[in-house]
């Protein structure tokens, strides 16, 4: 019984997000990092938009519609802490659908390495 209680008290220490690399301790943040960050502009506009725009990320059988958190400076974000090889599809009525090439997402000791993708949609 004492071993179980000891294990319960030690478990948080064992689960702490640190890693040891070359005798350096790296402390990781607890934030979730978006692997994909997509800004969309229409034609010659210099201002990003999210109005009526849909952005979908696909990696094999995995598919996610990216979301905009801040409409003042719209960036579609998603694939939080998920490595993979993604294809991005951006669509809006009245514009040609954009499909990216493969975007490879990797990670370091703590988080994915975010990719910034800039898309310009062309009117039909």
C-alpha cells in the first residue's frame, strides 16, 4: 500500500515535460502549438481575409478544417501538436480553389515546428 501511495505522489514528477539533451535540461511549455498557420488574400488585396473562406488540411486519412481565432488579423490555424505531411486546400465561392504541395511538419523536443503558409486566391 505504501508503494502505491508513493507512486501516486511521484507520478507528477515522472510525467513532467522535460528532456535531457547533452546534459542540458530543456523545459517545455504546456501550450499547444498550431502546426499549420494559413493566411489568405484575394487577388491583388494586401489584407488577409477569412470571410467565406474554407481551409482544409489533409494528411492521409486525417482531415481538419482549420479555424480562425482572431478575425482582426485572420490566420487559419490547426493540426495542433500533430506531425505529418499535409496538403492544404483553400476555397471560396467565386475564386479558383487552391491546393498546396506537400507541407512536411516536424517537431523538436517539445513542440511541432509551425509552418506559415500564404495563399492568394484568384477570381474565376
